[in-house]
């Protein structure tokens, strides 16, 4: 599954951030895009993609529209939604990214489609790849192309593709193995077995290559057995490791190769070793029959009978174990146990089973869980459970939103009369009239150069005093003694007039500035008054729209909850029946083995009765 993580890191991150071989550092300009990236790198993919889609819906990603769309395509791809991801790639990648990034995207899309068992769709994605893939991915692309062709039965064409890769350092071993299989299936036995033989003798460089070597040798061994060539079969099967995953199958095949050469004594060596291993393996059960068969061929009827009876007891015990396991599966212990032992915060296609549950005779679970169909089905089951939890949380959140909306409605009703009363007390109309009066007075004073109009309080008091002095002097007789007072008055009134005239421009500027401030305040007051009037009309409608939206979402959630639950139940039944079918298949195998053992026991009794001296022949 390593390549799946490369998909997350390369197909999503590289696509979202790279348009060249060496991607430059990118600055996240839209906070909402950064939020989605944060959850993505936390491996909270569902939260990432839902937040991303919401941000796209509200147009919050103006600086990262293409990057966000490619990120969404990569996340959809990670959930196995290859059709939706393919539509995004077809619409976006061809026009907005470099050929290297585009080819890389189509390569990973093809690989996921092939992994999902969709060879036709995988081949369509491969057809979009140009000539800009890196060298290591180009080799993988050729291997994938060959696998797709073999999946469709085009072994000759697959062989032609793989033939060019056999000398490559990275893909060479896998190419030779796949090419060998393709050649054998296309009828070129000699060339195919020669290539598989090369793989079967390859140096041990890693556990992965050792497993591939074992697989090649087992394929060679059983191919040789089918071709009635037991000698070569033994040579191939001897190369398989005794502690490898294919050891049991190799031991069984080696025994049959020896038996085919009329060497039952040599066949007993691997079969006796195999018979001691875990009886949940079909090869071990077959060995339980093969061992007494070999004893019978040697004429050791007593030992053969003993081992046949032991085999029957084992088959009966295993049959009981299978019944107990089937009952536990039907009771839901398998699915519940897998969920409990493999928790996860979110849904996701990269998630894998890691722990087996506490289960009666859990050794049978390996062959059940190892099935690709079961793995994919359980991922779907787990994702459905995650969606069900989300729906219930959304249902609760919608109820909370409904309560919040009710509180907002009530608060609006309570505050509206107070605000309306306060706005009326302000008297915007009267303030406007007063402002207009001030504006007219300023205009008149400016036109008439009337400095007195801008006199401050002290100056007005002084002017009033001078006016009283003038009146007193005017009323007094023309007395020379008052000449000094009249001269003093003339000078003071002249100084006052000069001062008011000199400061008129500054005071006019201050007056206009004050009028502008009044206009600004009145404009704000008018906007507030208009907003209040608009709110009185629109706010209840907005509350109603929110209420309808909450109600609609609540209805949709309520409709989806039982649908998702029905899908959960259906998927649970499907998984249980899938597991039961596998175990029922094992029961059928045991029944067939039991029948063979009983016939063999009857034959031994017959042979022993025909030749009584051999009925107690010693073991070889």
C-alpha cells in the first residue's frame, strides 16, 4: 500500500503545489485553503474535503481556485471515487498544469482504477498519459499496462509490453515474473518457465523479492506437476523457504511430486512436517489425507489406518470449529470486533485493518479478511458508520441552530422597540433643519465677509460692551472731556474689526470643517435609520429563510439517517455472508476430505483382508 501514500503525497500535494520539476515555495493567500490543507496533512480527509467544498461554494478561494480543485480531485480519488476525480482531471489538468503533473495524475488514477478491479477504466486513464512521466513511474506504468492487459486475457500483448522491461534494474524482476506468467498462459511454455526460473533463483535482496521468488518457484513447481514433470517440480519447490507464506503449498506440492515418481517414502518427509502445522490451512488438511495415502502405498496399513482415523478426528474437530465461527459471525461478533479493534476518527480509502478481534478460532479469520472483496466491503461499512455518526451529530447541531435562531428572533423583538424609541428621540429631521440653517448663515457671512458672524463668546461679549459704550457716548453731550473716551472707543472698535476681518479665512475653514463633520454625522444617522427601517422589514424574513433552511436540512438529514442505517445493515449482512460463504466453502472441503478418508479406510480394510499379513506391516 506504499504507493497509495505516494498518491496522497504526490497526486494531491504535488498537484496542488507544483507546476515544475522543482516546485517553488507557495504562499497560502486564502486562509480557508490553508485550513483545508491543515486537515489534509493531519489525515482528516473528510473534514478537509467538506471544508474545501464549502469554501469553493462560497467563493472563498479566489487565489487558489485551480489548486483547490486539484486537491479536491485527489481527495475524491483517495476515497475511490475515480469517476468524479477523472472528470476533474479531464476538465482541469489539461488546461492548467504542466505535462509532468498531468501525466502523474493520470498514472495514479489508472493505478487506483486497476486496484478497484476496473481494468477498462484503468486502460482509459493510461491512454491519457503522455511522455512526461519520470523514469521510475514510466517503468511502473508499463507494468500496470501489462497487468491491465492480462486482466483482460491479452497475454500475448502483455508479454510484448513486459519484454522491454526485463533488463530494467527496478522493474526487471517483476517484469520477468509477469512476463513468465503471461507467456505460460499464452502457450509459450519454454520461454515462460525460463523467465520464471530466473526469478526463482534471483538473489535475496529484500523480503519483498524473497516472497516474489517463492511465488515464482511455486508457480513453476505446480506448472511442472500439471505437465507431468515431477522431477523439475521437486527442483523448483525445494527453493521455497520453509518459513515463508507459500511454504505449506510448496511442501504439499513437493510431496505429490515425489508420489508421482513412485517414491512415497520421500513424499512422507514434507507431508509429515506439513501435517503438524495449523489445520486452518487447506494444504495442511490435504496433508492429513496425503500422509496415510503414502503409508498405504508403502503397505503400512496400520499406520495408514491410524492416520486416516486421526484425519477424520481432525476434520470433525475443524468442522465443529467452523460451525462455532459461523455462529459467531452471524451473531455479529466478527464485524463488531473488527470495528472495536480497529478504531479510526474518519473515513478514508487509505485505512487498513491492523488487528484481529477476539474471536473463536481466529485462525480462520485470516483467510476471510485477506479477501479483497472483504477488505473493500469493510472499508465501505466503516465509512457508512462514520457517515451515520456525522448525520446524528448534524441532526443535533441543527436542533441547536434552531434554538439559536429562536433566541435571535426573541432578542430582535425585545430590542427593536427600544432602538426605535431612541432613534425617534434623536430627531434627525430637526437636526437636518438646524444644519441647513447653519449652512445658510455660513454662506451669507462668507458672501458678505461678515467676520462678526464667526466671533467667539468672549468676542461677542466685548462687542456687546462696545455697543453699550457707543450708545452711551452717542447719548452724551458734546463735551470736550469725553473726547479721549471717544478716541479710545474708535481705536478699540477698529482693532476688533481688524481682528475679525484678519481671522475670517481661518474661521471660515473651521466652519466648513464643522459643517462637513455635521454632514458626516447626519449621513451616518440617516444610514442607521435606513438600516433600522430595512431591518424591521428584512430581518424577520431573514429569520424565516434561516428557519426554512434549517427545517429543510433537518428533513434531508432525517431522510438520510434511515437510508444510511439500511445501507449499514445491508453491508453488514453482506460482509457476514461473505465471511460465512468462505467458511462454508471450507466446510465443503472438509466434507469432501472426510468422504475421501472414509473410502480410503474402507479400501485399507479390504486390502488388509485380502492380504492379512500386510494389515500389520511395520512402518518404513
